[in-house]
C-alpha cells in the first residue's frame, strides 16, 4: 500500500489503533508539502511510534519527504532508538532532498542494511561525509549534491559495489579523486562538479567502463586527459543503452534528478536521466592535447 498525502501543517498521529490491513503500508509519500513549522523528528516520529506500539512493525520500504521546507537536524529520526531496535522500519529508500536540513549527516548508517536509494540533495548539511555510508552494501544511488560538505571522500565508500549513481557536486570537498572509483563496475553517473578536487584524473577511473555521465567540471584538476577515456563503452558508443540492462531498483535510481550544466545552461533531468550522455571536464587546470585514442563520439560529448 502506498500512502500519499498533502498537508499545510504537520500531520497528527492521535490514534495508533491500526488494523492488520492498516499495517500493510509500504510507501509513504509526503513530498511537496509545507512543513516549515515542524522538524523531521516531529513529522515522522509519531508515525514510527505508532508502528512500534502495534508490537511488530511492518517495514516501510520507501519514504519520500522531498521539497517540504523541513529544517533542523536529521539525527533524531535516522539514529533514534526506534531504528536501532527495529531497523526494518525504514528499509529501502529515503528521499529527504530539497529541504532545509542542517548539521552533519548522521553517522549511523550501519543500522540501515538493505537500503538501495538515498537522496539528501539540496540541503544545508555540513561537515564530512560519514564513513558508515560504506555499510550500505546494497546501495545503488547516493545523492548528496548541493550541500556544504567538506573533507575528503571516505575510503569506506569503496564498499558500495552496486553503486550506479554518485552525485556529490556543489559541495566543498577536497583531495584527489579516489582511484578506487574504478572498482565500482556498475557506476553509470559520477558527478563531482564544483568542489575543490586536485591532482590528476586517475587512470583507474577508466575501469568503470559503463559510465555515461562523468562531470568533473569546476574543480582544480591538473595534468592531461587520460588516454583511456575511450574505454567508456557508452560514451564512445561502443555500447548502446537499453532498458533491459537496468534492473527495477536501478531504474528507480535513475529516476532521481541530476542538475547538469550543458552548454552553459544548468538543467535538471528527471525521468530521462538514464538516457543522458555527458563528459564535462571544463573549468579545471588540464593541459595538453586531446589524446588521439579518444574517439570522435567522445569528443562530441565533451563540454
């Protein structure tokens, strides 16, 4: 069962007498409401408490609270005693994007095994990317773009073997682009735009041959363009995109949004994101010529 609702104030949970059929709710969609006068804990805490009062709570597979004007911290919901006692309460997908959440991103993701979709984009989160995100072994889509995150990309993220999309653009991240990105064999979208990354584009990145969107623009990268970029099978048109190559969960991951700058214009792509092909290395300190090994098809997609 999917619950979708519209509110102009915080929903109230005055009754917890659920019948067995009431407990079959799997998806809760509260997106595009105005909860500016409430916190995330107040918004969701009542619902979770009701589930716990039932005795054996049913799993909430997907939670969508995008674009709701929610402010404050996410810690009390994501790291609460409810989650520690019943980690199945919020099981697979969380979308908290386009709100006013602040503070550090909670570092308790080891309690969220089985999650495949996490969207924290366009908030005011600061501090480092938490290392426990590497515990989400089933994660396919991770979106933290448009925050104030700082520090380096934690090495624990190399454990996300099934990651398809990684969007951390428009933050304040530093350091070199990790070589272990090349071990993420399912990676299709890598957006590191508008950070403070330095150093060369690592050759090892070319091992992620399925990448179709690679945006490294507006950083402080140096050196030359790796000759191995022609290894990207989709960008070089060696491989044609087809829907049957994308699993159901991966399809949801591609149904997220991504802000891409193309020909100087910032556009947001939603349902067609999985069909976009882009290579953007602009506004760095790269030198040298475009390697002769790079095909004309890739040159066509370079901005």
